[in-house]
C-alpha cells in the first residue's frame, strides 16, 4: 500500500511513469507497506503463468529474500530507483522516508536491495549515481542504508503514519521505532545471487534460474 499523499505522473518516454508526493511527507513516515492486496508468488507460480504475463512480472515485480516474486497492486509498482532514494526498506515488507519529501518530489527507492537477477543501467541523475544497479549492491552499501533507516525510525513515533494500518507487521514496526527490538540489516534480505558486471540490461527481474537460487 503506497502512501495516500501520492500520485502517478508521466515522466518521459525513456523513464515512463513515476510516483510523486502531493503533500509534505516527513522523514520517518512509512511510505509503503506490503499489504494483503499485493500478490506474492513462488517461482513455480510465476513459471505457470501464460507467456503474456511474463513481461509484466519482469517489469513490475521484485524478488524477496525467499526468492518469491512480489507484485504490488497499486501505483507502488511504478516507483523508480534513485541512487539517492527518498525511501529505504525497513525489514522485508516496509519502506520509510529517509528525508523530508516535499510536494511535487518524485518518491524513489533503492533497487539495489531488491534482488535483481542482472545489472540494470541507471539513469537516475543523482550526483552519486552508480551507473548500474545489481542485486549484490547491498553487500557493500548496507551500512549507509541501515544508518539512514535507524535515524528515520527514531522520528517515526512523532509523525502521522497512515500506511501502518495496512502493514502485515505493524507491531514489529512499532517495536523497531521504539527501540524495543533490534532493526534487521538490509544485508539480511539478500537472496544470495550475484550479478555479472557484464550483464547490464533493462530487464532486471528476468526469471531467475533454479540453479541461481530459485525455489
């Protein structure tokens, strides 16, 4: 479930659509939660889909640490990557704003933590753009991501949280926010598949082979 103060906008033929804030969203706000409307599919279920479905899986689904494909039901499927993202993952099923998001700003996430099966060419335009994104980026970027999430979580109890009611793990989120339970690191959700430096394409979630970690 995407934060309600967002809308879908067309960016360009090259990029397609993106998700933008319509009102201020303070740092520490949950911006997305995996909800009961979202579809979680095993590799067997994905492979059983008719061929017409496969391009949609490759474009819009992401892979979790268990190797399942997650397809968001709402405009969350259109969230673009940035190497300087507005939100980062907290636990396996939540995203939190790691800076104040202003109206009209594109809400971006970090694809490097989403278990890409290959390298994705990056055109995010951030000053520190990495040029390409891979599923193993988390292995050398996790400390910076974890620090930003920890700071955002300290602010979570002080801001409105319209998304938390949709979260599958709301109790866990509040335990992290209040510091009563340790926050899991981003590296804990790496599915274990490395990306070849030479395999750069625009199809980051092409179906994963079973020998490369598929279930």
